[in-house]
C-alpha cells in the first residue's frame, strides 16, 4: 500500500476543480460548492488541496455561509500558511460573522505580507475604526462587568444593591460583548456556587437568566456551560418552589437546545441540520436526561410539568425529530407513570404532581404518536403501551387497577386511537364497569373519568348508553361530590352524542336542561373546590351542543362568571371543558354543509337528516357572542392559549374568530390583549386553527387602525398569517378579508411594505387581480395601490413583464372602486418611473385606455387618469409628443373648460397638462383666439337630436 495519490485520482480532482471554476464564473454557487467538494474528497493528498478549500470558501461566501467559508479557509491555511486569498477570504468571513478582531488580525497579516495589495486596504481601514471603537467600548463594559459581578456575589452587600447589580448583569449578558466578557470572568463557576447559597429568589432567577444569555447563539459557550454546570444543576434549579425559577430554568434549557440545534423561539422555525449532526451527542444526552427525570421522585410537580413541556416542544418532526428515540429509551412508560398518578392518592413511591400533570403528559404522548408515521413505528408505540398495561395488571391489588384506569383515561385524552384499542380489549371495559359498581370511592371516581373519556366516539357512546347509564345514575346519588359530579358528566356526555342534531335525544325532552341545572349547581356553589368546578364545566361542554341549554346558560351570569374565572387561572386541566363550552355557545364548531341534492337523496334512502334548532339562528348566536365578549372572554382565552395542545389552540382560535366576526366587538379583542395570543396561534398548531386565528387577525386589521391593533413589531409579525389566507385552499371570504387587512397595513410604513415583499406577497396579491370575483379583484387592486409606494415594487413593475399593462387595462373596469385603485396605482408609478410611462405607450390599446380615463363618469377615476397623463407629459418630450399627436390635447382642452365643480380637481390637472405642453412648445397659447365653449356646442347638438 502507498500513501501517494494515483494519477487517475489527481486528474479527477483537477477536473472537478475546473468544473467548479466554470460554475463559479457563471454564478452557480451551489453547483460550484458540489464540484469543489468532490475535488476535496478525491484529492486528499493532492498538491492543490489548499486551492480546492479556498475556492470552495469563495463559493460559500457568495452563498452567505460564513461559518463554512471560515472552516475552509482555515483548512487551506494549514497546508499553505500565509496564502493571500485564503487570508482575505477568512477575513471576509470573520467580518460577516462580526468577529472584527479576528478579521483585523488576518487583514493586518495580509497587508504586512503584501503592502501593495489594494483589495485589502479599504477593509483594513474599515476594520481599524471598528476595532478601535470596540476596544474603547469593551474597556468600559469590562469595568462594569467586574463591578457588577463583585457586587452581586458579595453576600455582605445590601440586598437592594445586589438585586440591582444582578439585573445589570442580565442586561450585559444580552450583548455579545458583555456575554463574552462575563464568560471569560468565569461567571458560570460563580453562579454554580451561588445557587447553593443564595436565598433571594430574584437574584437566583437573574443568575439563571445570565446563564441563558451566555448560551444564546454561541455553541462554544453553550458546551462550556453544560460541561461546567451539568444537567443535574438545571434539575436543581427546576426543583424550586418559586414559579419564576421553574419558568426561567425551562427557558434556559430551551436556549441551550436552540444554540446546539439552530432552532429559534419562533413559530415555523426549523433546526439547522448540519448543526444538529455536529452536536448530536450533546442534544441526545440532554434530552435523554430530561426523559429520565420525568419519573424522578425528588423533583416537584411544577418542575416535572416543565420538563415534559420541554420534551413536547422539541420531540416533534418539525423540531428535533426525536420521537422514535424517546420510544427507544422507553420514554412512553415514564410518561404513563406520570399519567397513572393521582394528586390526592399517595402511596410509598408516589410522585409529586400538579393538577395539570396528567393533561401535559397526555399532550406529550399525542405529540409523540403524531411522529409514528409508518406501521413499524406505530407497532413499537403500541407494544410499549401494552407492556405497561400488562405489567400493572399482573398485580391484582386495587392500586394497580386504579393506576391502569387512570393511565387509560390519559391515553383516551391524548393519542385517542391507542386508547380506543386498549378499551376494546377483552375484559378492560368490564373491569372499569366493575370498579364503578364497587363501594370504594376512589375506584368509582377513576372509573367514571375513564367512562367519560371512552365515550368520545358515537358508536362507543351508544354502547355505553346501554351498559353504563344505570351505573352512572346510581353513582350520581353518592354522598361524595367528586363522584357525583363525574357521574353527572358521564351522563351529560352520553346524553349529547347526537351532537347539534336536534332530532337525536338519547334521554328524552327536558333531560338536557335538568342535567345542565345540576352542572350549574356544582359550578357556582361557593366552597366547591376547583376540581369539582372543572368537572361541572366539562359537563356543560357536552350539554351546550343542545340549543336550549345554550340559551339557558347564556342568561345565567353567575355560571358565565364562574367559567371565566376558571379560564383566567390558566389551569390546563380546565381547558377542555371551558373552551368547548365557549365554542358551543358561539356555534364555532365545524359545520357539515348540507347540499340540497344530498338531502333529497337521503330522504329517498330513508336516512336520518340532521335538523338545526331554531335557537341556533344567526341572531341568537350573535347575541350569545356579544354577551361573552362583554363578560371578558378574550382575557380568559388568552390565559389558556399558552397550552402546548394544538387542538386546544384551534378551539380557542375558533372562539376568538367568532367574536371578531362581529365588527363592533373587534376593538374589545384588541383592548383585552387578544392580538398577541392570535399571532402565536396563527403560526403554529393545526391547519384549521391557524386559519381561524389568521382570519381573526384579518378582521381586526380591517376595522381597527393597524397602528393601534398591531403596534410595533406586531405590524410585521402579522404579515405572514395574512398572506397564508391567500392560498387557494382558503375560502373567498378569507381571501377578501386578508386582502383588505393587507391594504390597511401597506399604508402604514415602508417597513411593512418591505416585509410583504420579502414574504413573496406581491405575486400572491396580484393573482387575485385575475379572479372572476368583483370584491377580490377590487381588494387586490386597492392593496397594490398602497404597495406601489415602495421603490422595490416600482422596480418590479419596471421589469420585463406585463404588470403595467394589466393594471392599465383594469382602469377600464366597470367597477368604480377597482378602476379608481388601478388608476391611482398607475398615477403613482408614472410619477416616479419613466420606464412605466414608456410601458403604458407600449400597450396596443393605450389610447383607448386614456380616452376611457379622461371621459370616465367617476370624478375620482377621471382625476387619477389625467394625473397619469400629466406624469407622462413630464416624463420627457418624446412621450409628450406621442400623446399630443393624438386627440388627447383637444380632450384636455375641453376638460379645462368643464363647469362641473365635482370635477374641479380633474379640470385643474388638465390645465397643468396644457401648460406642460406649452413648455415643450408642442402647443402655443393665443390670447386673441376665441376659445369655443364645447359644452354649449354639445348642448346645441343635443337639442337638434331631440327635435
């Protein structure tokens, strides 16, 4: 064997380099990278290997992949130290990455080696100024960092001064310079020590925030923090009684995951695959530690919830795609262990949980199951669930039965298909029914909960009606309120399986109202604990499918206030019952469209046809929505919108969209903070949920001044949700409302217009100019009219396309509003672009278009049309001559004499056109000549015709 490269490999490597050079010169950067990569792969021992690396670095610079360019330049310099091109390109990469000191060092080295190099001189001058400024600023920052650190970690200093210093450290850590200085001053080690001794929660929380800021956007510092502190340190921070500590620890760990993976705390953010691959070991270790800590008996309930939420957020295929790995390390069993716990049932090895723990774990199970997109993965998921259930049932004691039943309930509330498969097994439903008939209150309670969850599907509800109703009725007469309310909810759910179909009444007329009254008593009775009130809300969620129950409930202010109170607490366990009740009251659920032909067909086949109740008429629905809005439903829903459950977010979005459906209530939604919640839901969650949230934002944008509704950064954040409503899958109403809101936003400022352009919004909006729909065409034209205020949009119209032509043709549209918007856009374009004026004349029917504008019956369209002509005259003598070679001059002369005051603006611009023609000496003013009164002549002609 020999280390020498073969002549064939050398030839291939050189060939790939040549191909890369050709692609580079042609501007095909991606292709060039591929060819240089092949050259590097084949030419590991090639004499031109440094050239391959530095050439690929040049291509990476063109692609703005500065980290890759930096690595390649460094590799090139290892084998060819001092290479001018490699040094210069590395300096460029360093500068782009804002590592100015390193860039300055490379530029200086290059200048010393080649003082006559004119390329590096401007860079060196520029970097010299930046580095000097940074040195001066860093000196000040360094002094402040040391002062604040000394004060924060001095336990003898007054507490207020220490708190102030800790706050200052948080601010310093957010700046890249401050973060680097703090890291070099070994603040991480000091924070580790302080965590064991610090008793003040505010300082403690701020130090965790400092650690988070150190990790942000820096892989090196992140790895250093993990090495120095270790994951157990974060678990200790989690395990604090102070809520802020738990939330900050969760944020800190998410920041570490983001730094290692390239994720961002933004909706639709995607990880960097290269970064994930490079840091796979660290990411896997961190997430594995989090999974193992789910069942840690030493941590608190809130800490456990925070850990599960972190896993839920990162496990999905749209994030780190870690679901299969979670199944592999038996994470499902750990999640089911949490699901099988009861807050008020303690045993020797019980975990500390909160009222929301089971719900949060169910959401996590559902999120993991979403990622099981092929049969083998689904089988592994189901096998692990089966194993857990079988293992628990091996022990015949009461505790095992209780815990299995609670776990099955969680599965039915999470991955429903898996839960239904378990319930369908021989003996499982019989075991649950048997538990419900015992005298043990705990067994009765968990059995009730499981029966409620099991009756989600119509066929199962119908079967349980036959088997379980008598048992539930008996349990309703229990002395324990907790069991009574659960039995009541079971009866409510079974009694409502007909949905909104008024013809299906499982329990007969009047039964639903009686059940609703029973739920109401539990809901509003003073002294009832939150759990009982939550179950009462669940009961109303099922009963309010009945229109009579809706009307009864909306008139009961005490019940509405109780539901609002439950929601404002933000308790995730209350979410389903409260939000579903609101969805039903607003009729915001999915409605099946009944086609007349299908109804006739169903009648012929003697199939049942759903009937709508008269109390579900639009007037009744609007009255209910208004009552809820005035009672503060927006603030209540905002508190619940922080859920990780996408289905729950969809329900919240449906209600807020229903409220925004009434023009007079939109201001209330903005006032109560609904925009922030809607923006989040419009970018993440289910497709329908995103659409409802986006439509609500569009409706707000139509009615409320966008500067008030979407102040600051929100005016930019709302653009993407609105543009998502312009997809062809959306309804015409959604398209129209989106275009109207974008029209208002485009009038705000250039930043908003630039964001619309960046999100490819112009082409999406233009598409609707061609729609055979009056309102869509009009709204698109009005939106474009505002967008042409941007120079970049003007450049689009100046390009090699028919944009100007299409706009000009639409000026002849019969709809006055559309013609006005298009003429206005054309007026603005022609005022700033000679090219656009030339493109108007390039239209074969340009004269007919101008005739139509001059003679337009609408004063507004006419005014805008004559402004277009004035702009064309002012665009240059050649264009002006072409205009006055036609009858335009006579028409404008007639306009100048127009006595109609409603057309005063058009008359004034027409006179300006004639004055501009005089300047070009195309026409001459004659004071002696008698100016004919064209309108008097017209009147004479009319008289002759009349005779």
